[in-house]
């Protein structure tokens, strides 16, 4: 379970988040949507202990991320890039991260196989394409076989086959009982896999609920998004 409870954030005198409250539940994929600058990344950073709110709480399985003794075994996160040093090979990066959480070296090869990077295990991260970097980032998130996944634009840079694979992986993860919180700009793709949707705009939650409830009265999730936010279709994101 992910619980965001009345979280507010002010940075340099500007209110970034205002009383943000929502949950992402086990066994479900929760889509987190919003225009650029709406507060998605700030919310995820607070959830993952990378930033602090002025008020409110953000909990993973009932605890702040910073209080988790071995965080990779509870929550796997994919934010910007793979997080790997450009000079390290994919396997070396994963083994280093695994060791930091008391996980065996063998887990590195297991997750490389899971994300389809076994053939690239000895390749340096600096030579990876954007899609390969996203796969390596996902492999890092999966090292501890976590019960919660927090993924920001996980299909960015993936080819059609990779997107299809990611869709199946996320659905399987939810079926296995994991909590999946997914931020994406690809609303058509998100509508294929999300059980619940949370839309944020200008730091406030404008709607949340089951996919059918959020899209009710609109032909698609994209139409609902533009009707509910200040983003104009065709404008900059």
C-alpha cells in the first residue's frame, strides 16, 4: 500500500503541492497523471524520501521510505534514467546495488534475464540506448523482489515490442499482488493497464478513482484529462 496523506510542499516561496491525498493499493495498477509541472515528480520524490514535505505524510507499507532498513526489498523505483555510472557494466551496477541491500550477486543475472538484457550484461551503461537504460533501471528496481513498484515513464524510449512487454509485466505484477504506481504521459497506453487513475494539476488532485469513474462522460482517458486539467490539447507538456 502507498498512502499519500495531506502532503503540501512549498519551494522558494512557491506552493508546489497542496493537500495531496491518494492511495495506491495492492493488486492494482494506479496511473498518476498530470501536465508538466503539475507536481507528479515532487510527489514521487517525497514518497521515496528524496525530498521532504512542509506537512503531511507519504508512506510505503505504513512506513516512511527513509525508515526502511532494506528499501529494495519493499519498494522498487524507476525515476530518471538507470542510475548507473556510465563506466560501469550493467552486471557490475546491479551487483553493487544488490550488495548495498544485502542481496546476493546472483540476483543481478536474474533481473537482467527478466528485463531482456542478459546479452548486454557486460556492456557499459554509457553505451546503452534510452530504451536499454529504462530496462536497466527497471532491473535495478526489481532486485529485491519488492511488493511495491513506483515507476516514472517506464516505457520512455522502448520500441513497440518493449512497450508490449512492459504492459504485460505491469499487469502480471499487479496480479501477483504488488502495488504498482505508474506515472506516464502515454494515456492510451495507461488506459490499457490502469485499474485506478489519479490526476494532479497545479499541485492539487483534481480527480481520482477507478478508470471507468475517471473517464465517465468522456470517450477516452485522454479526453477526460484535457477536460479536467489546464493543459490545452496540442500545447506544450
